[in-house]
C-alpha cells in the first residue's frame, strides 16, 4: 500500500510542478505532462516498469475524451461532416499507410512488417491534438474541424486494423496464432462464433448503446438527479462511460467508438452540460497520466545508441504525414492558415500507435527490436507536436492574420455568441422566447429536473445543471457567451452567482432579475450591469389599467406611468448610495428609510404634470401657449 | 470666420432597411464640431427629455434634421420633438428668443425623382414648397434657414452608385458650415433641393 502512495505522489508531484510551468511558458499542458514523465522516468529513475501497466489504464482517458467529443457533436453535425470524415480521413489513413509502408519496405525485407508499420504510423494523436485545440480555442476553426474529422476516422479505423494485424502475422510466420490470441483475449463474448453470429452480436451491441443511450439513460439520470445527491450523479455518469466501454470490449469493438456513439446520442439531452462537467476532471487526469507514461517510457539507452536512426525516422515520418495532409487540404479547398493548422497538427504518430504496437508484438506481427524503435519514434513525434503548435502560433498565424480578421468580422453577426440564461421559470422563459424567436442562440440552465422536463415538453431547449456551480458554467460555454442573464428565484444564490461571474469573466455583461429593491441593489453591488425588479413593470401596467378604469385618458395614464419611472430612476442612485452606506453601518438604515419616504413625496410631486407650475421638471406636457400669446408675437 | 457647432438630429425608424441615411449619418458623425443624435435610439419610446434637448440647442449654432421623406414630411419623432422641445417662452413668444440667429437645415432623401417634385409632376409641388412648415418654424423661432439638401431617387441610389458622391457632397457642406466658410447668407436664392445638383455652392460662396 505504501508503495502505491509513494508512486502516486511522485506522479502527481511531477504533474503539479511541470504542467503549470509549461503552461506559463506557453508550451501547453501536454508538453508539460510529457516533460514531467521524462523527468521522473528516464532522468531521475523514480518510476520504472509499472508505467506500461499504468499506460493501459490511462488510455481510458482517451475513451472519456471521445465521450465528451461526442457530447459536443449532434447527429446532424456528424452527418454534415460525412464528406470530410470519409474523404479526408479515409484518404489520409490510406495514403499515409501506403507511403510509410513503401518507405519502410526499403529497409525491412518482410512486407507484412512494413505494412504494420504503415498502419501504426498512419494514426495521429487524438489526445494531444484535441486537448491542444481546446486550450487554444481552435475547435471552431476550419482547420480544427477538418483535423477533428480525420482524427475521428482514425479512431474508427483502429477497429479493422486490430483485426488485420493478426492476419498479417499469419502470412508472415504461418505459425499458429492461436497461442497469442489466447493470451490477449481474457473475456470475450465473441470467441469461437461464426462470422454471421459475430456480426449479429456486434450490431446488437451498437444498438444497445444507441437505443439504451437514447431511451434508458434519461429516466435513469432524471431519477438520480431528483435525489439531489451529487456523488450519485457522478457515479452514474461514470457507470455510463465504463459500462459502454465494457460492452464494447466484450464484443471486440473499440471502447472509444462506443462511448463516442453514446456521446452523440446524448448530445441533445438535457443532461449534456452536467455530464460534461462531471466526466471532464476524470478525463483530464487520466489523459495527463497517459502523457506522463509516454514521457516516462522513452528508452534513453536505445536512443543514445541509435539516435541517428531514430531522429531520421521521426523526421521522415512527420514530413511524409505533413506532405500528404497538405496535399489533401489543398484538394479539399482548406485555405490559408487552416491548411497549415491541419497539416502541422496531425503530423505526429499517436497513442493508438502504442496500442497497435503492443498488439502487434503479442500477435507476432512485429519483432520486438523493431517495436522498441517504433515506440521511440512515436514518443518523439508526440513530443515534437506541441512545438509544432508553437511554430504555428508564432510563424504561420501572423502571416495570415489580416485575412482571418477580415472574415471573422463578417461571421460575427451571422454566428453570434450565445446568451447564457440561468433559470427557466416564468421569468426566464419570456426572455428566452424573445431572444430565440429573434434568432439569438441561448444556452438555458436550470437546476430543477421537473422544470427542465416541463419546458422541454413545450420545445424549449434547456439543460439540467446548477448554474451556481462554477464548472458547469464553464462547460455551458460562459467564456464565449455574449451575455449572462440571471433569472433564478433564490436571491442569495443569484447574488453569489453574479459575484462569481463578474469577477471571473469581467468581459461578460450581466443582466439580473431582482426580487425587490434591496435585492436589486445587492445584485448591482455584486456586479450586475442591468437589474430589473421583477414585479415593477407588471405592477405599473396594472396600476395604469386601474387609472384608466377610473376615467383617466389612456394617453395621459401613459405619461403618468412614464413620470413614475423617471422619478424612480432619477433618485435611484442616491438611494443606492445610501443603501451601500447602510450595509456597513446600521445607523445609516434610518437615513435610507427617510430617503425612501422622500421618494414617495417626489413621486406625488412628479404627477402634477404641466410645465407652467413646475418649470424645473423635464416631463412632457404639450402645454399650450398662454391665451394672449398672439398679441406678444405681433409686438415682436 | 468662427467655428460653428452643429447639432445633427437624425430620425429613421427602420434603420435595418436604410440604404442612404444610415451610411450618411455615420459619415457625418465623424466630422469635427458635430453632435450626432439618433433620435429613435435615444427615445425609443418617444419619451423625449425636453430639458436635455433644449440644453443641446443652446450649445449649438446650427440645427440639422436628417431623415428620409415620409409622406412629404419627416418621420413622426421629429414632429414629436418639435411639439415638445420648441416651447413657448423658449423658442417663441414672450422671452422666447433662445434660438435667435441660429440656423436650421434639412437633410433628406426622397424616393421619387426630381422630376416628380414639379408643378407638372406627380407630387405637384417642388420639395422646398412641401417642406415650408420647417421653414416657418425657423422663421417663428427667429432662426435662419438653409434650403434643404435632398437626394432624389433614393430607392435606386445604391444601384446607381450615387450614395458615395452624395455622402461626400454632404460632408463637404457640413465641413464648410462647421468651419464657418459657408453660412446661411452664402445661399441667397439658391434652392438646394431642386437646384443644388447644378449649382456649385462653394464657388458661389467664394464669389460672395
């Protein structure tokens, strides 16, 4: 037990120190984890053989990441991507495999080895690339979206590759592959099934994920969320991801593919943001751990003896992949900086390369000495990727900056940032309807499952989640929001929420609904830019109606209502000042009350319309000139 | 020649559809010594702050109404503005001389061609005649009046590429008014609305 604690402490300490430093130096968190791994592994020798075991465990971070990626991707968007997914992705994997295999065959006699190397190297690192896109905000760029299509195709392509590699081994050795297979498959539902039965099992597993994800998960989450226990929600989110991974593994499919599908199915669900914020920390930690193990796994002994070969192979690999991507990007009309982004970001080999590598060795698809060399090449190419991103930022982007700025300005109106609305009660609903019916995108959050159910039934797209929780606001996309509207009932929570948002995201304008005057002042003090007392305008409306019923002329009533609002606004700032003083000093409360009473009198005063008797007023009156004014005019 | 301060009061209730006036307004905004006011933006509920508007009038020498022509006159908010701001005792009547010797000027755009604004034309009157109420307001308030500057055929101005030259012409006029090289006296009998297109006012000014 003690050994575990010590090991865990070493890993965590390395990450805690290296990652913030790397981030501060602009290297990105991925490079930070890699460096941490190198330090505790090959350099200091603090960790050893167990890194391989940990790596297999940490690969689960990729599975979680694909679940999160799926959550962000609605089925409709996936369908829209089909050309890029199949065209760009398919060609990238096909051409890269072919080119790399051809080059490899120059050095290795066995063509099956060359093909295996081609397959392993054709894949890029989903983990590094998506994590970096996320950090740099490149997800929505044309290059980012194209890179994502390619990565998605690669992740799917892993499955047939896993099937192909044992076949290569058979033709290579013509020995008995069953021994190796037995060693690999611990639990499996599909061993020894005929091919049609296998197909049925696979299809039904996918059906379980899709149908179950769509119909069964919602009642489950609703049931769990209604209990109000945070940790049980976390448990059920993990159950969903791990359960799907288990089903997929049992039938010999990629767990990453399964969770990705489940994510897509749940992309429209009201629990989307809650799931994201729950799974996100697990994913981050596991991926971090994964990168550390990659760093720790670098074999410096081998490197120092064969450094020329390794570096030449790495350079060749990245150059070939870059070249193919650049040509494909040109064919697919990806322009300017986006073409560079796509080609540079995917030039490395990836974590699935490690998976395929160990699988190949187990199945005798590759000899051990080549595999060690290949692992080094993969690791170094991953290591270089963050540097390529820095090169992109510092060298490529400045060259295209003018172009992108011009096009961004045009996009701004069409693709405006969403308004985040906290609370979808009666108040929030009106705001949401007004905005959405004018084509303004909104992200609606409410912490009552019943309320979400209610408004989802009438077609309002909304998400379950407590907006006062900071991580949820983050996953709901508050950083990119144009406005933040607070329409939740609990005034204490609303004040706290406004306080948090105004301090953490000072660039976002906050509009808040207040219960009453004091509540409104507290919200304003907390940093709300615009506050409306919830009952003020409706009360004024009904009051005006009462005046009309009594016999006042409707247009006159309208003016009087406006006078009321004006007087309020005119004295609002002095009342607010007094309220602020009274907050720190209870003796000032008396002054606040007096000021409030004075406002009452001023209101009465302001209702005497007509400017003859009130020359200092600024109210409208359409006052006629005096009866004898024509005489004066003639005198002039 | 002393510098003049210009108050530009712009009224357009449907700026999303504006092809001429919005462009013109944003160009004029940038000229020195201009206070540009979008009346529909400041008073979306027509609740005009009379005191503030009167104060603005006191601080400026030249008052300009800019609007697209609606039913041979201005959009409603300019009428509302006049009804409320030009009070007895301020703009006219006993001690109502606060606007004395200031200048009023109309900058407008009309859908029909100039030929329609003729005695024989579809609209029966030259535009200057139709805008006489503004001229009389100026007269009662003891203000000077510069004949209106009009862009005719405004519905097709964009397609004909006439917006830019018109904007340039208006900007030049405003610059000249602001630096004092052009005053109400420069115009004499020139009717800007129906003849400005042919007459070169700046030259005329030099002759004066």
